[in-house]
C-alpha cells in the first residue's frame, strides 16, 4: 500500500485556507445576493481576517474602487478580461461591498493548488533510471507516428500558466549556434516573486511534457510537440504560492497577445481550492473568454487526496463545460492501452452543474520530464532525479494535461483552421475509451494523438451550452452556438482597462503536491 507524504509550507493566510476547505465540503447554492456563499460564510465566521476577493463591476470601476478604500481595503489588480478588480478587504466588509452600486459579483480570490504527485519510488540521482521506469506515453499515444508525418509543433505557441519555465537545453536555450530558444517570452504575475525563473519546479516539468526536445537525454525524454514555442506566464512565488487573480491576470495577457505570438493553446495544470458552479467563478469566466476568442484551454482535473474533503472536479477551471479537462491514467508500465486504468488519484465524475468531467484521459503516472535547475527538488527528492540532474519523475493530472496540450498543438499544426470546439470534439471522438473507477459507471475518451490528427470530422463540441453568467450582458443566458463560429465581441468582453499599480499582498501555498514512496 502506498504511503503519501504531503509537503506543506505554512502560508500567511492559512486560516483562510482552512476555512475554505471546510466550507467546500458543504455544497451550497453558490451565492448570497451578489456575494459568493463561501465568502459570505468566511465574513461571518472570521470577520477580523483580511481576505482577497475578486469584484466584477457593471461598468466604470471608479465608484467601486472608492468603496473598497472606504471599507479599509486596497485594490491589488485590474482584471479587465472579466471587467473585474482584485482587492484585499476586511472580511467583515464583504457584505457591505456587495451592496455598493456598480458591484455585480464578489467572489473569494481562492488559493491555487498544483495537481502533481510524487508517484512511486525508484530512480538513482545522477545514475540514470531504473529499468522499471521507462517512458511509455509517446508510444501509448502514438505520437511518434505523427512526428513521422512532419508534425512537431513548429510555428505554434503554447502559454504555460504555472510556476515558470527554466531556460534549459531541451528548449534550445543553451544551444550555441543552434536554433533560437523556444521559450519566446517570460513574465511573472506573482506579486511576491521578483524573478521569471522557475524556482518551484512544477512549470518546467509541465513544459517539458509539452515541448521538450530531449537534447540532453539524446532523445529519450521528449515532449509531445518538441518544436513548439513556449510562453512562460508565472503565477506563483518561489514556494509555489498563487491566487486565482494571478491566473486570471495571466489569461488576460494571453488575450491581449495571442496574435503576436500565435498562441493557440493555454495549459493550466492548476486548480482553485473553491468548489462552486462555473457560473460563479472568475477563473472560469476568463477561460471561456479565451475559448470564445479561438484559444484552446486545457486544464488538469485535479487529484483526489487522501483525507481531503476537496473535490477538484468542482473547482475552476476543471469544472468548466467548455474547456478540455484532463484526467490521468496509469499505463502500468506498458505501451499498450488495454491494461491502462484511470489513476487512483485522478478526479472524475459529475460537477455541481451536472457535467461529466474529465473530457479526456491521458497518461499521468510516473512521467519523466525536465527538472528546473533552480528547484530544490534535486536535493529534497533525490530518488526521483534522472540522468545528471536534468530530469525528474512525477505523477498527477498536472502531467496528463500537458500531454493533451501537446496533442492539440500537433492537430492545429496540421489543421490550423480548426476552432477550439472542433478540436475538443476531435479529441473526444477519436481513439479508445477507458472506464471509470470507484463506482463511476462513465466511460471517458482516452487520448490517441494519431487518431486525432488523421481524423476528418469537423463536428463541434459545446453547442447550446450556457456561457458563464459572469459573461451575460443582461438577464438572458449567452448560448454559444459553436456551429457558426466567430470570435466573440460581446460588450462584456471589450471592457476598458483600469490602470493602477499592484501592491504586495499575502498568498497561499499550493498544498496538493504529494510524494508517494
């Protein structure tokens, strides 16, 4: 039986996190007036706490900004992609803030958790890899056959919203006289980090699964799309701490710069810690804005942790019906799919809104990818280090999501005119299926990259779904008819940006990284 050891860095807002997890175990209607229900309960139970919130406004934010200051709070960030502000306010002022004219919705700026796990033991630091941990997913997913068609992701960019990406040789960074670096842009959205480098390690591992070229390992450990360009949008500090507003701000940057860099896909191997309807989440609203404007959003389903009451299938962005949510499989150390099962930690099932998630399953167990040179993982978990310290072994839906992201890159390189909904349908309609577990009678689409690329259907997913209520311009639902695809230019999308300086504020640790031995 596996033992799981959890790494916790005590955050400054630990009391808030404990309150939030406790509340998430008790489903509610999702709102009290214009206030998210969990936030209203925190206001009642811990009125003296400072809380981070996201406030969506109905128009100009000047009056709302003034009210925040009057209530003893401070604006921390402009989130114009969803016509919102991020702020820190006393919890006791939340209800009054919700009654201010111009405030449409107030939600908790919830902590973000990564979706990586340690996996099983084995390995030898500096001494290569044990025979029991070969890399099978490229064969399981039939990726090499797609490479043989001349498709490796060249010319397409992926935005990796995570802990940053280390500039290593497998991204062409250290190649003298060779190709230019494929990490074409780096930016930090964390107010608590003064570097764009990946000090935590999670983002580099994820990016390597998407687009590492295997240079250091002589091609042994390669990503799915080894010629793709990578945009590093860092949302966490050096301990992996992040908030929803950091993520929304990064998605806002993608919307503003997608044409410049040809960003066709966003990878989100993170989850909020707030269970709620997708209609009430700022993260979901921002993800849908990207989706409706032609950017495929891929997110991890999240991991089910022993002893935790949090069901990440109900958290943003995994719970959004539009985007592609990815669960993890265990390949059982073979390249055949017949013995593959859904990993025991991979979240799956029905969301509060009645949608079956994840949409696609991909390998997530004992995945070998790049290790950030700035990360402490080499010293803290030496049994996971491979080669000469360039690679690292991890498990989780954090690892399965970038496999789907890489597949989307190859598909869009082959058929660049496909819309996000057509991409999603193609992935779900091609390839084999895999059965649910633990009483889940659903079957799920299992990723097959070759089947997706060689498929010909142009049918679309998501037809008739309601967009997030935070995007409605009035009381009537916005129904997205994906058959007649056009880039969305609702009034609710083209909001004016408000300019102010971000201030320093406390954040909460990603606390779902579990190391199994």
